[in-house]
C-alpha cells in the first residue's frame, strides 16, 4: 500500500477522523486514479471519500494542508553574493558599492560570469548569521569542494534537494511513529545520521586540522551549514510531531489507565475511563456480533430446495440450507458493591451493559450484605445513573457473601440453566461468616459456567477472612480482575465462549 497515503490516514485518525478499512481502500483507489501531481485535485478527491461529517471535513482540510505543506513552509535562507568564499574586511566594506576585494565576489564585475577556476554560485546559496564574519577572519583564498555527500548537498544549496533528502531520511527512521514531545531530539539526531552527518563531521574535523587556510575556512562554512540544516530538521520533526503524535497525551494516559488498579484511580479520571470502556465495548461488539441465525453450510435442505425451485421447472437454481436458531446466552452479574470493591463493580457493570448488542440478556445484582436485583435501574435510566443508585442502595453494610448467595438462590435459581453464565465480582472477604458454598455448588451444577473475578492480587487470596479457597472449587474460571485490561480480556474471552 502507498506508504505516504498510509501515513496521511494515520494523521487523520490522530485528528479524530474516523476512517474504516474500506474507506482506506477507497482512498488508495482514488490516489491511483488522480495521482499526487495536482495538489488541489488530490485534496478535493480525498475529501469525497474520507471525511463524513462537517466537523470531519473541517479537520480534514486542516490536516491535509499541514501534511502536504512542509516544502512550502520551509523558506529559503537569505541569499548572499558569496557564501562559499568569504569577504575580507576591506572587501566587505566595498561590497555595498558593487566592488570586489582580494578574495571577494566570484563573479566578474564587467561580465557577471564566473571567473575561471571559481565555482559558479547558486542564487539560493545558504548563509547563516555570523558566517562571513567568522570566515573573514581566516583570510581570503579559494575554498576546496567538500567530499562528503551531505557537504556537497549543503554547498549546492538547492532547497528542493534538501527538502527531499530530509523527507527521505524521515521515512527511513519512521518519524511518523513519534509519540511524545521528548522524542523530538532523538528523531532529529536519527534523521541527521541518516543524511550522513557522521561523514560530514569527519570531513569538518579533517579540514579544521588542516594547515591550509582555505580548508579551515571550508570547515567553518560547513559547520554553519550543518547547524542550519539541524535547525531545519528540528522544524521538520516538530511538524511531524504535531501531525502524528498524541499532542495532548490522551493516548498515553489511556494506555497507562488501562493497567492501573481501578481502586487507585482518582475521580478526575472517571470520565476518561468511561469513554475508554465504551470504545472497548464497541470493539468487542464489532468482533463478536452475529446474526441470530447461523447457517450450517454443507447440509442441504432438500424439501425446501425442491419447493423453492418448482417455478424453474425442476431446474435447481436456488439452493436452501439447513439453519438453526442460536439463542443468546443469559448472563447473571453478581457484584459486591461494598466500599473495597465498588470501583470495580462500577466499571464491570458499565462494560456489560455497553455490550447490549451481543449480550442482550444481562441481569445484574448488587450486594454488600443483602442482595437485590438492579436490572430495572439500567432499563429505565442511563448506565451512569443506574450504577450510582445501585451503589447508594446496596453499598453500605458489612459484607456477607453467604447471605447474598442465599438471596440470589431465592430470587432466580430456577432461571439458571445450561445457557446461563454467572459472573461474580468480589474479593470473597466474608468477615468470617458462613460462606454458603452449598449455594455456589448448586449454581455450578446448574449453569453453563460460573466465573469469579477477584480484584485483589492472587498473593492476597486465602489470607485473613478471604474464602477463595472454599469458593474456587465451585467455579469454572477464577481470575484476577483489577484493571481495565484484565476486564477487557475476560469479557472478550466470555464473548468468544457464549456468543
């Protein structure tokens, strides 16, 4: 695939423009058709296949102009009459009157042509502040031509060549993968190395140590040109950072929050976590969505095929296949919402109810001591509000797993069958009360699976008043679940098993 187009689409996604795989293929076909030669045509064509909303179109225009404008934004350095041969002090005073000094202008005053033996100057030759003053102190004389490829490129001073070289080196070091602000210096050095900085530095060192004054003047000249190039590369890297990196640090924070224990998170992070949970849920939905009918190809439904093809005079055109209706699983979520586990219960319930497209039959229960069903709360209010009410109603009191299991048995044991998955979220700390493992064993025997998610580290299980040693034998699956990453992995595994 076109690497430049791929990087551009990455920049668009970084600007919160949603682009699917199909739209990426459409963009590739568009570029193959219109090419890159006409910038306006390319922009108009891509704007028809990539952005969808008015906000996205505005963001697309800005991103396109930034992505394809580096060469335009890089202005030429101030032109000089002679950057390769520095003026002496007297010649510098006469330069304003159009006269030349001993080592002065490489052009003949009368003809404007280059003098024999002197390289003809480029009109866009590179000069930097202080360059002539430094080289003038070394005296006149014709400087030798540089030997290193980068030195030759800088002396030629062709802006287009330099721009192409910087972009080529940037692709070699994958500058589009820059993520944080502190990486700008690293990528600047990598690009300079890819352009041949090491060989140029060796040449500068050699010329500096030379006894010949023209060689030393060339060393000073190359040093100024190298410093100018480094500044331009740094500008290029900053431009790439603004296009491709996470300027606000949002993705970096999300990656960190995925692996932070939910009990340790501050309130100010809850909104970001909620957005992250919803995106995780959408990703799982896209991976596991199925039609309620699953067609078993390979088993021909003969009677239906014959009936459907009678209109074709017994010629079989329309094959009919046997199909079986697949009922969605029933999920019972039993959550400890006491103070020590409430943060985990909040996000697990949010996760499960965000999967309503693939898990429509979720019944949720909350307890600290007495257990009650909170499914109706989620049916009539938003997920956030339902969770807040459930935590307020059932979050107080001393934790009693035995009483909670007895209440669950009374409320809905008859509805637990071989299509049911029971998810229990809790630390199993029962305050030394009756564990009621008999109820959990009954659930184990009746259901398809019992999954226990414990937010505590495994090293803390079976310590103090923890009953995990008694509950674990009556669970099909026992996992530590203390972060969003754990929760996503466990729910993904659940969907693969039941959907």
